[in-house]
């Protein structure tokens, strides 16, 4: 096998080349590179770079979309490998991006990492209304809810979702953790969420802590 250049994964995502992202990821996995390394050292930094370029007006929405698609193509390859071998789920988590918000890369990463940590995931998607969240909590009876928001304009949706769980008498039965770029610990405290983390690995630790608190 020729020398494996993992930077190709980083650049494939930045260039939005989904085929190359999947191919390099497969090669890396075949060469026994740790999938966690691929994620944290190449894939996430590539999306961070695309984000920085977008913020600097050096690229635009279509480039963001194809970069996100390339990241997903790589994620598809490592996802099964990130999954833990836990027989008993560590807990059930309903995962959602809040109403008005279509950003799902962070949510999916959090879901994948939680799944890797042995949690059972019920992913109810993006642009999730308080109604839909309440229905999911009622029907799936999770111990945890994980909410993601990437827009400052959708932060209030998080509070509405918590309020809805309280109104429906569901709030006491679940721990709610929140995250996403504009979310802070102060905001989490302000709306009465049970926890906040600024990254997907931290989300797993947080989920475990909250499960401990729930026990
Ligand atoms: C990719 C992207 C898009 C893609 C989304 C593709 C997809 N399938 O998700 C597309 C092109 C669709 C898009 C659209 C828009 N976007 Co956009 N987007 C981004 C971008 C560049 C990267 C986001 C991302 O995926 N980051 C990578 C992931 C891994 O990071 P993350 O989501 O933060 O998640 C991590 C943590 O936050 C945490 N986390 C996340 N969720 C959770 C949940 C829990 C429970 C926990 C514990 C932790 C946690 O863990 C994750 C992993 O470490 C950001 C810029 C940026 N630098 O963030 C702008 C950004 C978020 N977008 C922005 C905007 C304005 C928009 C649009 C309004 C643009 C437009 N004019 O149409 C639309 C809105 C559409 C909508 N209604 O949602 C702004 C938001 C500004 C603001 N202050 O609100 C940003 C910040 C760019 C900017 N500076 O202008 N976007």
C-alpha cells in the first residue's frame, strides 16, 4: 500500500469531495488508524476550517453544504467502528436539533459519540418542534434529551422545548443537555438545562454524569 497521507482526508472535506473523503477514510481504517483520530484530528478540524472560511467570506453556502456531505461520507465509514460493544445500553437519549435550525453535523457527531459510549440513540432530526419532542419523550421514555442549536435566533427554541416538557409533566423524568456553537454554560443555567458541553466527547462524559445523577 502506498504511504497513507491523512491530510488528504482533511483536504477532501474542505474541497467537498465526498468520494475521496470516503476512500481515504476506508484506506486509513484498513491501515488500522484509530477512527477517533480520523474524527478529531482531521474531520472536525476540516469543518472548523470551512467554517472559518465561511466567516471570512472566502466560501459560501454551497461550499459549506458539499463539505458537510463529504464529512458525512467519511463519518459513514467510521460510524460502526465508533460504536461500543456494550450489551446493556448505558441509557436512552432522544437527540434533536431545535425548531428553526437545520444544522445537523454537530448533532450527528454527538449522537455518534454517545452511541459509541454505549447509549441507545433516538434521533428525531432537525427543525424539531416542542410538540414533536414531547411526543418522542412520551413514546421512547428516554433518561436523557440532547438538544443542539447553531443559530442565535434558534436559542429561544431550546427554552420553549424545556417549557413544553415541564407543561406536559415530562421534565422531571429526563435530564436535558444542550450544546451547539452559540450555547454557553450561562445560557444552560438560565433556561434550567441540566448540562452543557462544547464538544461531542464532552457530551459523552456529561451524559454519564447525568445518568449517575438520575440513578
Ligand atoms: C455547515 C454550516 C451550515 C450548513 C449546515 C449543513 C448541515 N447539514 O448541518 C448550511 C449551509 C445548511 C448552513 C445554513 C445556514 N447557516 Co450555517 N453554518 C455552518 C458552519 C460553517 C459549520 C457548522 C458545523 O457543522 N460545525 C461543525 C460541528 C462539528 O460543530 P458544532 O455544530 O458546533 O457542534 C459541536 C459542538 O457545538 C457540540 N454540540 C453541538 N450540538 C450539541 C448538542 C449537545 C447536547 C452537546 C452536549 C454538544 C453539542 O459538539 C459538536 C462536536 O464537537 C457554521 C460556522 C461555524 N464555524 O460554526 C455556520 C453558522 C452556524 N451558520 C450560520 C448561518 C447564519 C446560517 C444560515 C442562516 C445561512 C443563510 N443565510 O441561509 C443558514 C440557516 C439554515 C437553518 N435554518 O438552519 C451562522 C450562524 C450565526 C448566528 N450567530 O446565528 C454560522 C455561525 C456562520 C456565520 N458565522 O455566519 N450552515
